[in-house]
């Protein structure tokens, strides 16, 4: 089980490198409503910035049109291909999701289903577009499911060729049966969650910096 | 997510039937040390008794010798065959386990591995010895993993031919990062956990009574 | 692990009772394209019919409009409330889903998210609208994930108050790395999958018949 | 889902570095019996050796005495503390396990439970003994569960501070219901599994070499 840990900085592999970070937020709530998941992802971005320059963007998936389907592009209004361009341009991708009944949200699941076409590209070429990118995971839920959701996302990301640093996740879950209205306040005060956010931010910066300097280069 | 629910009784399918209940406790702690899992399982047994006569036994697996292996009997001192006899004699079997790093305990996993030989018996004969038995599940963990552990046990039990009543589980998990020393007290006060124990006890009695009166009888 | 088992019939609890069955198919494919999941669910319905009269309907979720959200009704074109009416009218609900990267499909996850409002109703009233309904689960995937997806759905359904009969699932998964083009043929020939469909059909009929005759009735 | 992919080498971060690799094999079978999991782990070690010097050891956990418990040392004959020394000395640790009913084996679960005391050490000091170590995972099962078991191990290892390279796993699972007697032959011929072993070997070498040259150094 996760327990509160002291946190410390580490020197970056190189000075002054700008890291591009993309957050994909699978919250079921639309823009304008507080997303606990997004707030925690924002905290991680803040810790990244303490270590060096970061360019970041957060996409709230509930406000995009990402239709169900197996193709790279599913019809005219499909927002997915533009999101893929952003993923390809990023050094760090943070997969952020609430937990619903023990699973990643339907929007995060949709992202994973649509990423399948990128994986097909790798199968054909032998070179994944996602090597040397570092993934982080952010999860919030009422009372349970963080580790299961975490594992279920990690196993996808590793075969998609992302690198997973130590302590690749920041999460919050409360005690079973507590009032939903108190969740945000409890999460904001939780020391274990704060430390996870700090370690995740630090490790995303270190590993993405390291892989920018020393990428794994697959020969054809 | 689970939330506190009001609970109500229901009439039993028949009066006066004695239900035999067996608890397999996969706690890592030995006899003489408080097992949160066992205490919660005991609460479930208490609710069963409110509805009718119950004969019960709790086996703490950490105090038995259940060696690793694929055979029905693994050497001379193997306690497993005697446990199988108790399972076969029971109407209700409660699988109780703590959560360790998101998974059922190694002792509960051992039970599942050893149950595999019973499943082989079913494959050979077409009649499972476990039809018409009702299973309950009890889970306690520091902060996460109850639903994942629950699902991972349910999927085994259904193919072992147990019947799973509604609300087949009572669990407790706390907020991430809280002191281990406070767990027992928090669990004892948790209303959601109390209601789960009540509903589980009631439903185990109703379904086991119903199946004793109207068993599924598989023709050869 | 699941192995091929002989199957046998059992007498129904009562003659001539009509069972209403609803299949929710979470395939990513639209109407007109072969859904492996739907074909297997259809086989289960066929086995149900061997035991007695069945009225059934299959809903392909990819062709319905089920928006993301937390409300019972999410705007005007929302198809969800009509689906809830069908669930409430059914004796048996079959949750059918393909596996995508180890998880239930985004459409099945959406169903679970939207069912949450029904659960809220139970929290308020103490009487679930889903007591005495029996659930079956049908899963198909290329090579892996059936048991994990099964468990992850079972744990939701039990807290939603469905009854889960023994052998509550029929699934097919192939060997890792085999051509997608051969999946349908392999599945159709698989003896283990055939027996699971048979046992699932039989058990759904027996348990739904039994609960229609002897429902669990919760006092207020 | 995993599909067969072409594989290519990559240059090592530095020439001539010796990588120390430890395999923890959670097979239920004892020494002298073929372990599918061990054979596949051996293949991964072979691919590592193609890229540079490797010192390796395989521990078959079923032949060691690793008692249940929460302490670092559980009595006199406890083999666990000596295993911890080997883990601390390794650059690469491969966690190898069969699948039993959808879960990691009871022996792999025991390892994870016993690793908990190392995690406590980290909580106290703020410096994990496992930073800069790279983990690989090897899984074999009859027909299902590889991705779920993979995720469930990854989520533990990341919080234990292991680094998880891209494609951190090699696994084999067969089609549901096929004869156990044919598993070894099918696994040995499976192209997807072969490619996973190749990529895993390559990536373990690249990442462990990279972290030996450029370790993440946590300040006190």
C-alpha cells in the first residue's frame, strides 16, 4: 500500500532543455466544472516546472468529439487525428482519469481504443512513434480502484512503447462511504497524494530529459 | 463507487433450516493477532444468525500447512484435503482476504490454486461439487484495491460453480496515506462497511436457503 | 483456467414461465458488421430457448446515442432512459463486450457509468430496482483479458444487486499473436466456448425462473 | 491486443558494461520439472547477452523457504533476506510468473508481500534501494490473464521505484480450452512471444546501461 514518503529533488540530466507535456484528461465533467483529476494533473505540471522549462497543454476529452471506431479517422468531425499530432510532438504524456466502478473512464478507454491504430503503424514499420516518450498517470476516485486502474493503463502504455519512470503515478482515493461533497477538500490536504505528485513531476522531468539526450534508436 | 445504503430484512425461503457456513481467512497474521478481515467476516456471520440457525467455522489459513503444488494432496502433512471436506459440507463459503499491493493475499491465491484440482474433477464428471453453494467475499485493505480483488475472486468462484448473491461482498478500505494504526478504529465506525456486512449476511442466508429447497440438479 | 466440460440440462423451477432477456452489446462495430460478441450472445439466447419460452432483444450500443455524463438524462437525444426501462422490464440482462487492451469496451464502460444513477436511487430508497434480475456476461477478445474483464463487470453487477449464477460467463480468447482474420472461425469451432454458452444459457433460465417464483423481497 | 512486430537492435549507451540480471521465477513447479515461465525468461536473458556482457541468476521460488509474514526476517530458516541482497546487487530484475485463475502465482504474491518491508525502508529514509534498477516481466498461462497479471505487477514495481522500459514484458497465452499438453510446443513456435522476448531483452539492456551511466540521484 502507498504511504507518505519524504521527497527530494534530483539534478536534471542537462540544463535548460524545454520539456513538452500533454495531459489527456478523461474526466466525465465538461469544461467549467471542477475536475479533481485535472487539478491533480496541474499540480504535477507545477512540480515539473520547478525543475526546468515546460510547455504544457491539457485536453479535456469530454469536450472533444472522439467517436467510437477502429479507424485512424472516423468521419469528418473526428478530433482524434489532431490529438495524435499533439501526442507525437510531446516528450511527456500524462494520462489522467477518474475511476468509475473500478475502471478507467469511458473517455480514457476511448483514447486507448483509438491509440490502437498507432500501434498498427508500429506493427507495420517496426518503429514506434512513441519510443522515448515518458508517460505519467494521474487518477482520482471516491474510494477505491486507483491501483487497478493504474495497472490497467500501464500495461497498455508499455506495449505502446512509452517509458514508465519510477513512481509514475499520482492518485487520490478516500475511505469507503464518505460523502462525495468532501472529496475535493480531503484530496487537497492529503500528504501522500502531494508526495506522489512531487515525485511524479520530478521523475517525468528526469527521464524525459535523459531520453532526449540519449534516445533509444531502433535500426531498420 | 459504494455508498452507504439503508438495509432491510427479508423473509427466509423456509423456517428453521440450519445453514452451515465456512470462512476461509487469508490474513497474513497468525492466530492471536487481530485480523481485520476476520473481525469483519465475524460480523457477517452475526447478521446471518439474525435470520436463522447457522453453524459456522473460521479457518485461519496462515496457521495451516498448505504447500504449493498442483496435486489434490501434496505430501503427508498437507492440510488441504481436510479443508476440501469442509468446503463440500458447507452451504455458504466466505472467502476473506486482506489486500496486499492490489492483490488477494498469497494464502487466498494458494487456496485458489489448490481448488484447481476440484475443478478438474468437474471437468471429468460434468457435475461440480460446488453447485448450490453460495459464496460471500470479505475484504479489508489499507486504502485501495477492494473492488479489483473482489472481481478477481468472483470470476474464479463463478467458474468453480458457486452462486453469487446480490451484494456478495463486505469490504473496508481507508483513505490513501492514513496511519495503519488507525485502520481498525476507522473500519469499526464505517457505516458503509456495516451496511455491506448486513446485506451480505441477509443475502447469503436467503440464497443458500433457496438453493437448499430448490437445488439446480444437473442430469448425467 | 477454463477447460472444456461436459454439459447437461436441468429441470426448470416451473413450467411455461416466459423469461424476458435483454442483451446490451458493447461492440465497437456498427449494425451491419459482424460482431463476434453478438454472435456468441445469440448462441446463449438459443440455449435459453431450449429450456423454455424466451422473449429477447439485443441492443447494439454503438448505434445508440449515450452521451457521457452523470445525470439520468443527459439532454434531449439521450437514448439511455429508454434503455433503463428495458433493463427494468427484463428478467435476465446479458452484458456483452469485446476486450480492448485488457478492458471492457468504452461503450460497456459508458453503460456502467450511466447505471450509476440507478444505484443512487437504491441508496435513497433502500430497494434496488435490480434485485431478482439475473445477469450473464459474454466476452470476446483477440487473445487475452476475458477473466479480468469478467471480474471487473461482476463486481459492478453484484453491487447493482444482480444475481450471478454459477458459470455466469461465456467467452472466447485466442492465442497471442494469431491473425485477426481467423478469429471468427476459431471461435465458432471452440468446444470450451460452446460449453460455456450452453451452461450459461441453462443457468440463466434456472436462476431467473427460481427468483420469479421466490423473489427476495426487501421490507421497507 | 498484442500483435507480432518486427524487431531491431539498438546501440548500447556504453560499450563493455556488465549488466547483472536476476530472475525471480514464481512457477508452482519444483526444480527438475520444466517451467514454461523459466524457459521464456531464459530466452530473454539470451537476447540480453547479444547486446553485451550479462551476469545472471535464476531463483526458482518454489524451492526456497519464504514464509508468510510482515517482517523483513520471519524466523531462522527464512530465505528471503538473502534474496533481498541479490535484488539490491542486480541492475535488472525479471519477475517471472505463471497465471493461475487470472492472478500472479502465490509465490510471486509472496515476493510482493515480503518486498513491502523494503518499501517501509524507503518511507523512512526517502531513498529507495531500488531506484535505477530496471524491471522486466515474464508471464505464461494456459489461455488468459497475461495483461491483467502484467498490470498488477507493474503497478507494484513502479511504487517500489523500478524503471519500466517500453515493452517491459514477454508473455504467452494460448486459445481457451486447448490441451495443456500442447502448451509448451505452441509457446515455443509463437512468433509474437519470440518478438516480445527480443524487444524485452534489448530494452532491459539499453535502459539499465543508461541508468548506470546517468543515475537518478536523490538528494537528502
